[in-house]
């Protein structure tokens, strides 16, 4: 493609960064947004942690939207170069008659993403900075697990500190006093930041879109320190070793385990497996999500749990894609893929047929 075909648009394209820790409701929010007319010409970039992606199957698509699933891995480290390449190429890849099919970009990061490298990329990459403008950082906070997460996860703290606006989710699961304690903690981390409340992802797009040019100098001194650290790291010779990074691992302890089963399972077998999973690995699990093929149903059972909170599974009427396998992604500490795979196979295997001899 010649350079003339990659010219920057007449005015920079706004980019909204949607972040928040695992299970805070980012995909639910995007599902609400993409059905709104304000998002009719949006390019949505989804980043998932782990080699098996599920969020794109759960994302509603309108006729005008362009939805792209980013490469697997952590956007802040293993695939930052993929983000740069996608944004550089998007104006001509998603174009018709020489004009882009989109006039805004929404990026959903994985819940484990450190926002500082992403912000530095969006603000400082010369081609991206000429083509796009960072319109705002929206951070979702799960009211049911927010205080505990802020105590344990540095990424969650950074996501709050860099935000232009905070959206509190799952307030129906907590008492007013607990919600007030969370809001006080958030205000201490990011004083004066607007705090919005969303029920099941429903929020007026006008509230979070067109927030104005992102200004890191208006944030706490910590944000400038983080960006300066990224600049220093960026100035060093580039290390291509991240291309061989394990896309299922985030740091030395946290990893994703992706379980896949070709055979449908009974509802009872699934419940038995999940109960045993929480007994065995409960304290170590940060996130579990899955599409479960339940025998005798036309669509999958959607599983969502965040730390100790299991959301009621939802039975879909139809499969969102042609892939009808059971797919479960577990994210947590010290997870053993072989053990978890064996447990799923053993506990969800169909009972032996009575006309076959029992195994010795």
C-alpha cells in the first residue's frame, strides 16, 4: 500500500479507552453502547487475555459497526505492537471509496492491563498521534469486589488513577454503606473524578464519548511518572522477545487456562464441576467465564464469575457463532492446566451405557 493511501484523516479520529479490572463489566457496557446510534460508525477493538477469546462471541453487532478482536495476550505488554499496527492500518483497511468506514475508535482492554504503556502508545507514537486523539479514559469498577481488588492488584489502582470518568457497576449486589466506602476510596485515588453508575451496562453514550482531549498533566503526579517510565523504556533498543511470550501468562503468578470440550454436558455435571472447582481453587480464581454446551439445549449457558461472586448463568437461545464447543477461560494464580483439564473431563463425562461392560 502506497503512502498516499495511508494519509491521515482531515481531523484526528477520537479514541475512547475502556478499562477496568477483570469482571468489571466492560463487555456488558460495550454491548449497550454498540446498539446506540452514537456508535453507528465505531471501530471497536477488543483485547482478551488468554488464547481462547469469548468476548467477541458475546458482543452484539449492528449493521454499521466494525468489530475487531485483537490478538490474544495482555495489551499492555505482549501485543502492544499489534495495537500500533492495527490503528496505523485501520483507516485504509476499513475503508470504502477511499474514506474510512469509522469515525471513532473504542478500545476495550483486558482487565489485567496496566494502562500506562497503552496511554504512552496512544499519546506518543508519531503516526497514531497524527491520525488519532485520545478522547478519554473510562474505567469501570465492580462495586462487589472493588475494595478487595484495589487492595490486591496494582493494575486496578492504575486504571482508576488515569481515568477521566469512573463507572461503578454491580451496585445492586452491595449495601449503600459499602458503595459509599468504595466511592471514598476512589475519590482518594483520583480526587474529583466524575463517578457514574451503570445498571447492566446501560448508560448514555454522550456521557462517556467526546470527553475532550486527554490531558495527563491534569492527573496526579503518578501518571506523569508512569508515562516518563514508559518513555525511558521506549528509548532502549527494542526487544523482539515478546513475540514469543506466553499469551496465557501475566507476570510470574497470574495466568489464563483455557478449557475446551467437544462433547455436550448435562446441567448436573456442569454444576458438580463448578462446585468442585470453587472448593479446590476458589481463593486463587480472579475470573471465570465460559460458553457451556448443555445437552438438549439450542444455545450455550453463559458463565460469569468474579473472585467470590458467581453471577446467575444465562441460557442463550442460539449460539453466537458456528463454534459450539464448550469453552471456559479461567484466570487466576498458580493454575495448573493439566489438573483443571482432567477435572473437567472426569466430572462432565457422560455416564457409562448399561449395555456396555463396566471397566475393570
